[in-house]
C-alpha cells in the first residue's frame, strides 16, 4: 500500500481530507489491513515527508552560512560591500520558512 500517495493525493486534490482517508481505509480493509496498520502507515509516510522538508531546510540554511563565510573571507570586497552582502544573506536566512519549500510531489 502506498501510504505516501494516499496522504499526499488526499491532501492535494480533495476538499475533504478526512473523508478521503476514510475511503482509503475502507479499501485497505478489503485488502485485510488492520486499522492500526493503515493509520501507522499513513502517519509514517507523513513523518518521512516532513523529515525530508526539514532536511532540505537545514541544507538551505547551511548553504547561506557558507555564503557568509565566503563573503567574510573575500579579500576583493571592501568592508562596506561585505556588510551589505552579509546583510542580504542574513535577511534570506530570516525569511526561511519550512512551508516555503516547494513540494516535490
């Protein structure tokens, strides 16, 4: 059973997510899945997807901090230009929100 598809398709394409999950659960019963097995599977799929987004978010933040290090160590930039560029990167870091990361699905 593809729990990730069940949860993401339901979230993305239906206006009544709980009803969608209930319908999918009814299908799972026909295939001899238990209540616990079905909902644990859905929950695990969602947790894995959230973990993926958190990982991407961490990599993105790490990339910005590396950019700041590069700017600070750039001998060809004036201190004024470094401050401006670092300020821009810091604003990007502040604006990061896990909900802004595009969906891969």
